[in-house]
C-alpha cells in the first residue's frame, strides 16, 4: 500500500487557524476536504493517507475521526490533545471510543510555536507523553532546529515509545541549510525510536525556485541518519500548494528517494508509515 503519511484538512470559515494569518498564505486560506484530496491521490497512485492536526483543538480531532470513519482512504489520524491536561487519560479513552476512534494513531502539538524551546521537557508535558505512549500511540514532533535538543532528550527519556519527526525538522533550505540542522538531525536519529517524514521540504525552499536537485541534499542527509527503515513520505498537502502541485511534490520526493535506491523509495512510500503508526491492515488503523 502506498501511503501519504502527512496531509491536512481545514476550513477557515468554520474555525480559526492563527498560523494561517500571514499574507503569503492567502492562496491556501480556503476549505480543503476529502473530496479535494481523493482525486489527487488517485492520479498519483497513492492508496491511503494519514490526516494530521492543524490547530490545538479537540473538536478538530473529533472531526478528523469522523472523516476517517467516512472515508476509507484515510487510514490514520494524528490528532491533538492537551498534553498538560490532568485529565488526558480520560480524554484519550473518550477519543478512542468515538466513531473512527480506532483510526487514532498519534498525537501532535505545534511545539515550534511555543515560546519555550524546552517545552517538551516540561514535567507536565512529559506526563502527558507517558499517557499517549501508554495507549500505544505515536507522537509527532513538529519542531525546528531550536527545539531539536528538547526533542532528542524526550526521545531518550521514552526509549520504548515511537516518535515521528515532521518535515525533517524544517531545514532552512532557502538559506542553503545549516550545520546545526545537520548535527541535530543526526543526534535525533541516533535515538533509534524516531522516524523522519520527508515532507514539507518544498515550502522550506524558495517557493518559485526549487526542484528535486535542490531538495536532494536534505533528503540524502536524512536518509544517511535514519536509514531505509525510518524514512516516511508525506505530501504536506495542501500547505505544499504554496510551492507546487500535489503531483509535482510527489514526483520530486520520489525522484530524491529513488536516487538513494529502490528499497529506500519503496519503504518510504508505505511500509515505514505502517510501522511507525502501527497501521494494522491496508485500509484500517487502530
């Protein structure tokens, strides 16, 4: 099964997305739903997707579970829940009992928007992560280089848990990269319990001046650190539309991965996502 392990749905008319206020994001400040994505997946030969949280909202998580229940191609939901909430155990149990709750595979928070770069190391956050992992859920790390030291410490603190790094920690591709990102990505990969999504890279480059050749050094470094078993493809649709069409993004990443070998490419497009998120059958996740 070929999986897009990172896509979003949203509707700015019905909900508030603070990160979407920037003027340059106007092209994607409209509703995107399953009916928009389904034909793009079909045209690109992708059979399934994982929808990922966009805002800090339990309402959104519940909506995504309903969407997953109604749309078999959505095989997993990475939702949001408040890690600092003392009632998180009860919240997670409630979410899993809802229609579509068997497709809740992970939790995510927009850590890179927190003022404190050590937010992940807070005691209340760590307690929340323990509750997530007690339910065999994965935690998605949405961080940049600034938060990577805390992410490394957190992965080390939960050696039996599963983490997925979103967007390869958003390397500064438009600026030509950084030694800090190179070193910290290697340190995070050394933890052994972290997978890395090759997603969101085109929008870290210059939006109207990128191609597979410019992305390749960053994909290659991630591959050298995480290996063929811990790289995961994600489109980051519809955010990716700022830089290119769904097909252009998928083709560029496929080309980058193929240069690293057919096994790297093939595992990144399905097998590794199934392992990271414990997807239990081709069209069903628990």
